[in-house]
C-alpha cells in the first residue's frame, strides 16, 4: 500500500510508539515500517464519511471516531451494517479487527478498538 504522506504517517515511520529509533535494528525497523505502511490506504481507497471526512488510514479512522458526532457513527454502524468494519476488512485486510468492530456499541468503544489494534501491531513488530 502507498503511504498517504500525512504528518502522522511521517511521525509513525520515523519514531514508532515507545521505541527509540536508535534502539531499532535495521530488521526491526523494516518490520515496524511494514506495519505502519499497511495502515495507509492511499487516495484510491479512502473511506468517505457521511460528515464529509475522507480517511485514508486506520490511524485517521481511530482519530475521527473519537471526534465524530454520534449521528455520523450511527449512519455508518448499526445492527444491520458496519461500513468501518467493511473498509477495514476489504481495503486493509484487517479481518480480526473488523470482526471486533462489529461488536462495538459506541463510537468511543470503536475508537479504542482501532487505536488498541494499531498499538498492538506496532508493539509486536518492534519486539519480533
């Protein structure tokens, strides 16, 4: 996948959460970079939120879930559908996260699930 080039992408690429870059071996740095890259969809696969937001990364989804209005969340996530889970599964290949997101009953819970997944993936990559 192509990195969107956003400022958060640059920060994540250069300084993974909780890891000083000087402590990374080149192999570990490559693993972390690979994880970070997979979280960015690029413009062709953006999620278009009903409130006008355009999200190109899993990170942006986590951030937007925290700030979006409940009505916007309800439009995309209900008992009958979950557009966020579909996007995560179809664009990012994040099947396990998508399945967990189906059980989220609030935007706050969904935001925590997505953010927690990102942190866990970065942690796992840094400690392989």
